[in-house]
C-alpha cells in the first residue's frame, strides 16, 4: 500500500538560507522525511504538480525547522531556582550539582531525563546532545550493565519523542595536574581512557532516534597523554566529539601552569580538534586559540543562559563567526530551556559588550539554533525545511501576548518556548496545541526532582 504523504500548509515557513520566512508554504511529509516543499503564490492557482492542497492541515503561525540543543546535562534541571540564595561562582554551584548527581540511579535518572527531554520538546527542541558522565554507581563501581545510565537516557529521549546523541564523556581526573577523582566525582570515572573506550564501545543502541558520540569532559578531567585515545575512538566511528573548553579563566591558568599552553593549544596538540569536534563554551579563548579552532574547522557551542547564570563571562561570538567558526547553541545547565532565549542572547550579549547593535542577522540565529546544532550532533540530514531532510517542524504562534504584532522574521527577538504550538519530530506529532502528547511535563518534573534533591 503506498504511503500517503502528510500535507501541512504553513502560514509562514522559514526555508533554508532565506533571510526571512516565506508565506503559504505547502510541506509534504512521507515516511518521516520532507517529500516536497512548495511555496504557494497568494491568489494564484496551485503551481504545476500540486494537485490538491485543500486536504492539507493548516499550521497558523511560523513553522521553523527542528531546533537542536547541542549541549545538555539533563540532571542539572533539578538545580533550577535552587542555587541562587547566596553568593558564589561556578565552583560553589558545582558542589550543589554534585549533591544531586550523588542521588541518581538508572531509574530516577530515567524519570528525570524523560521529563526534561519532554520539556525540551515543548520548547521546539527535536534533538539533544547529552554530555553524559554519570556512568557508575556513587562509589565508582560499575552497574551490572556498565552502560545502564546511558541506556536510561536513550530510553528517556524515546519517551519524550526527540532524538538524542549520547556524548559518552571521558572524565578521569579531578584537575589539570591529574589529581584522582574523589567523593561525588568517583562515579564519573572509568580509570583510564582505554577502559573508558572499552565501556563506551560496548554501548550500541539500535534505536533509530539515538546515536553515540564521545566527549572529553575538559582538560581538567582527561590527562593530556590520554586525550588522543578519546579522539581516535570518535574518529574511527566518524562520531561527534565534544569538549568543555575555557569556560573558566581558572582552567586556562591551570593549564598554562601545568602544560605551558592554553587548553585549546593542548587539545590541538593531541588531535582533539577537527571538523567533527565541538568546543562547548569557549568563553575565554586567546586570539591564537580562535585561529586554532578556525583552522581545524572545530565548531563552538555557546550556552549563553548558563554562562550568564554561572557568571562565566561572555564568549567572543562575533569574532568566532568572523573567523569562520560555526556556532551552535546549548541549554547546558537548564537554568532555562528555551533556544529562542539562547539565540537572542548571542546577539544581545554582543550588544552589552560593544554598546552597539546588529551583530547577527535573524537567519544567523536560526542557523545556530537549528541546522548547525544538528550537524554538531551528527545529524547532517536535519534542521532544514527541505526535500529529503528529516521532517522536524516547529510551529510558533504569532498571536500570543508576546508575539502578536511581531513580523515573522522577528520571532527570535520576541518568542519564547511557551509560544511553541506544535512540534513534529521525524514526521511524528510530539507536541500539539502547546501540550506534550504523552508526558505530563510539570507533574513529572516535580516528582522526578523531588526524588533527587536533598531535603
Ligand atoms: Zn556542560
């Protein structure tokens, strides 16, 4: 029996490389892929080849390609709103984060991640990169299935209806000079990179919504002489490789003290940089670091709301883009899960730094939130409303209190996650009328967070 295409008639759709959205676009979906994209000319007859569109389902508002959240630690969602009572910095926040990490097991993590990924679906996120290092039991011993925690995350994404790249993270030491993991960090570690590779290599989810990549937690957490093992593992599999980079000036200082070079230079020397590599944050790079990133075609994932929340600083986004570095976006600590907010922050943070406006065009922000994020996670066939691409369609209301009167091209400066009306992932409707179809997100978030937060 032939598969009947699903036809959507978008009031506006943002098509690839277009500076602004196009009105009245017929989008046909077949077997999870976009089969045809036809802009209709208002008042005219349907273009040749388009026989019927009266049967198309109308999508009022602006339909975007799927958004990609290129950097996530799902369990950090449990800390939202709980770490703001006193002063402190990244390092005091990290101690609170460890207290939650200590309480997770495969069952509680499945429940929490399922709710967090469903919150992402509500925000129009169709794919997430999970930077995963909670591998073992709290005392560092392996679970019966040594990848039980990773498997829980894959299952959580399936329940939430989004795709996932599990970035299996090597986390082997506590400091740049190789101090051993202690206390709550013990469950992150595999001992050495060879044992990390063995465990990670044993995890091969067959689900079509998931793929596995690799991550170096940071130059703090992987000794220099073991960086290449992780990089080679990713390269052999043509898998994405991510790494936290220069989020904190202290990391730069320690790396210079121990290795006599910046973290970026150290990663370059040990083969970590490259076109399949994404550096996360890169908030405090030198000019020479930017050249190394650009020359190696390494991408950068900015996480502006986290960098803001943790008082990290402002990364040089415009300088990176000018150097040809492709930018993607992540919600990282999930103080906020809203890629509209992340995207406009890239522009607005530049304004604060330079006291000038107009650094990034709306299309640049969409590219970072969509196709660039998907590419950074290894899904090169997603993030575009184009024939052959995965049928990810995110429809944003243009009649909410926030978006009423806003021209469609202005959506990244007006909309928030709450304005997402419908989300289609791989041709399947996951969110309709602003509600997740299978997960009661607020109720499940409350229960899952209560179960893992210290009283
Ligand atoms: Zn992170």
